[in-house]
C-alpha cells in the first residue's frame, strides 16, 4: 500500500492551486503551494456555489477578510465537565469557569495562535486581531494572497434563487499546510453569500399607530405568570445578539408607555460595527428584542452586541461575548438555515457556545418563522426540510412559536403557530439530555420550548415605520426568544437570593423537569396545531417543544423545590444509536475527527459503501482521532461493533503503532500493527456497564516516526437491546 501522504496528494490534486486558476496574472501569483503538503478543510464551501452561475474571477487586488478558527483542546474532558457542571449532586455542579480558566483548560494555546499568525504573515496577509479566547485569528489580504494561502479560487456568482443576487465565493474546499492541520478548525470569510435574517413577523398591512395594540407587558407577564416570580431582573445582564441598530428614544418611549424603568441600554461594537446612528431594515428586530426583555425583566441590564452581518462577524460576536464575561443570558433572534451555512462557520460559533455553557451563560435562540422548511426564503428553497442555526446548536435553547389566547391577563389556551420553526438538525447529533421526546433518530431536534409568536396575537412594539416611529404589532419566534431570555434574568435573580447557581446551560435542566412529575405545573403542553411537516402532540413535539412557561412553577422546579423523575417504563427499546455509522454522508458529523480522516479514496477500500474512517498511514509521527458522544438508555444491553482493517509496513513482533478505543477516557480495547490483516475484521466490545450514561466513544491512532500503519474503520454500530 502506498503511503498516506501520496493518497492525500491525489485527493488534493483537484484543488485549483495554479496561478492561472487563481484568476491573477503570473507576475502577481504566489508560488504554487505543494498539494502533497496540504490538507483540505472540509465544509468550507457555501452550498450556494452548486446552485449558482459563475460570472468570473474576483479581482486579484480586492481585499478579503477571513476568520481562521482554531481547534479546541481536551474536548472529551470538556464534554465531561459540561455534563458535571450542570448536574446537581456532582462536585462540580454550579462551579462555572472564568474565560481565563476555560482558555487555559480547553482553548487553543498561545503557541497555536503564534503558528497560525506566522503562516498568515508569511503568505502576505495582515493579522488584524486575535479573539481573547484565542479561538479566532482574523486577517485581511488581497484575493491573490488569500487564494494562495488557502489553496482556493475566488469567483463571482449570481444566485438565481435569490433574484440573481451577486456574491463571491471559493469554488472548492480551502486547505492549509499539513503542519497546521492539527491546529486549524476552519476558515470563514471566503464567501459573502450567507447572511443572517430576522425571525420577525408582522400582521398583514401592518402600519405604525399612535397608540399600542397587541400584547403589552401586563398581558404576557400575566399569561405566563412571569409576574409571580417576585423578581424584576436586578443584577442580571442580558446580551442581545444583533446585526443592526436601534434608536434609544424608541426604547424609552416603550418604557414610558408601560411605566417601566431600568438601566439604560448600551451598545457593544464588534469588529467596528455600530448601526445606531443609522439603523437599517433590522431596526425593528433590535427594538423588539430589547422591549420584550424590558417588559419581562425591567431592571436587567441590556448590552446590545452589534456585529457585521457576515460569517466572520457572527464568529467574532460569539467569541467576544464569552470572553467579555459580562452577561448571564444571550438572546438571539437572527439566524440562517443549516443547509445554506458552511459547517466550518457553524462549528466556530458553536465552540464559543460551548464556552458559554462552561461559564454559566444561558442562550435562547429563535427557531425560525418558516416552519419545518427554514430555507424557504433562501438558496435551498421551500422543498428542503431544514432547521435554523444557531437554534440548532445543542448549547442553545431553541424557542418555537404559538398563538396565545388570554382572558384579560390570565392564560386561556394556546395552539401552535403554523409557521413556527422546527425539525431535525443535519449538523448536530442528538445530545444526551434530549430524552423523553418519543422522537427516534440520532440527530438533535428543534425547538426545545416555545411561547407566543403568531403575529395575529402579537406584541405591541414601538419602532420605526416607513415614514416615522410608532406603535406596531410584531410576532415571530423573534419575540419568543427574548421573552424566555427575560425569564432567565428573573430566575438568576431568584437563584442568587437562594444561594443557588445561575441557570446556565438550560436544556439539560429543562428536559429533566419535562420528564418529571413537575412537568404539568412548569410548562403548558401545547397539543393543537402543526407546521408543514410536524404536528403537536402530548409532551414534546417539533413545533412547540415541551411547551410554554408557567414561570413560577418552572422556576420552583429548576430551583429544586419539587418534582421527581418517574421511573422508565416499557423496558429498553432496541436500536442502533450511532449517527453516520458508515461515514457514507461524506462528512464527519456527528463524529468529531481529525482532518482528512473521513475518506473515499481508492487507495484503501471501504468495508461497505464508498466512505470510511482512514486513520494514520503517514509513515511519520502522527495522531488521528475519531469520536462520537451518545446516550445509552438505562436498562439496556449495549454492544459496540466495528469493522477494522490494519494495513502496515511494520515487521517483527513489536507494537510500534497503536489504535486505542476508549469510552469516557478509559481504554477498553487496544490494537496495533500486530493486528494486520488482508481485509476487514469485525470487533465487538460490551458497553452494557455504561447503560444510563452519556458516553464518548473515541478511537485514537498513534503512529511512530517511521513505516506506515493504517487503521481503517467502517460500518460501526452501537446496538442496544
């Protein structure tokens, strides 16, 4: 078998790395990178490229700004910590980290940053900034320099599904030198196609009025019993995640109308963005978010983080919020459908969301206003079942929408809003805490909870109209997310008074309550209505999640003053738990792997299909990993199986190169070059001892400095019975 480096060279040979393909003159081109010394960064091409018409080359001297995302360290330990810090009874419960502590334990090292900085500088790019958590290195340079640095070709396109909108993008995956493959997670900014849009909705012919109509604070606070918590948000700080600005005079008009007072709203600029002098079309979104939070938690401090509406802007905003460490709640009402967003960018943002969870920050994100077809107004179109990011992040609480009916200010009934976002993520695996939903499958489902969002039962908002500011009625899951963020601010005030930890990552606690005897007194179970593909039902559904808040009951349950988890019924449901078990999606998710491991080259055959996980095989010192986290239900017999082919150039009886299988960091099986074979051999490991736990199954291949050994894994399964 030929060395792995040659296989990589063949796989990467299709990358457009010549001076001609860069679209620049020979005199301006950087030397052609050595393809055999580079590693591709998967999922760095916007899906819009496949559906759009190429118009030409981006001018060689155009300036492009990129965000280079760096890999986290000790990810298995981070997953363990996040589980422990949110689980009552553990030694680490509620002992959240500071940004410095997080970066020290899990963030990229300064040496990693220096290595990336040196590479970018050597390629003629200017390093503009490094995020405080060391997860993002921002740089700018000419198109020709960026193309040479990342082995890309930048072209201009028109998108026929968006009115022939023009954009630029890289034609194929970016790559980096092999020496950086263990450091660089991805590169964003190579296209300007994906933009985040608001999750806001208005009734037909909505025009500004002189007096408010729709729900004011008394209505929604009363209906959801937010006014029964005995709190006003004092001491809590909420970050509003925005890509536009606001007029402070509109916010004070809202406060004055409803007799509210609290700390003045202030702006935090990200990457130089500050829209407040001249807000754009998203002004109504920003003012809706702020006014709803004010209506629920008037004394909470609000920080409006404003960023450029780009992939890089979103990545930098996430990194800045967690590094600033000034907030305990983040409210997000902007998003993009998963299929239209590069996985590299989503991963970079999600890494900061992991940090937020470790620091005790709650995140509520609107699930979208296009039902189960979140790409309806974007490139992929209305036929694609899709969910919204960031709501699909496992570290966000996705908030769906309902139509609320009241009697005065008392809750009467609720039904699903027909265009409330919900469905199944294609990016993120089902987290261990997402239990009791009666939804089969291995991927995360959205939403988790909901509240009023139908514009027909909308909220009174004071904002800018077509000619002047005035009162309008707004709805959308954009209104539901800040309502829940306000609840978290109230809760944190109560928790502090009771000497309890802040709410932190919400979902593990929320699902515990929903699966307990406290469910009926904590949440309104919405059981009528549907979106395009999912209907409501008793308990959890992919339109309204677990339902809407009964705020005082929910707060009490979360504080631990009531509720027991009912025993499981019906025994163990037989099934296979691993996502993407044969790697046939052509991507890693929901596996986490080293760069280049998921492979379909002919040099090493798959056991079944075309794809497999090819670890090591370089003939030099190298480590590869393949891991996935999965929840094993209590009471189950669990067996992990996989097909392994060991191909080696080593001889003799010494185990030079090793493959270790570990579960939650503990080794359960080891293989080496001594296990070489001419084909695949099936391996099985009994994991029944882990029933009732969330486990991280991890393969780690370590190759020494000479003579290659390839560990090729395919057709995995974790079966329970």
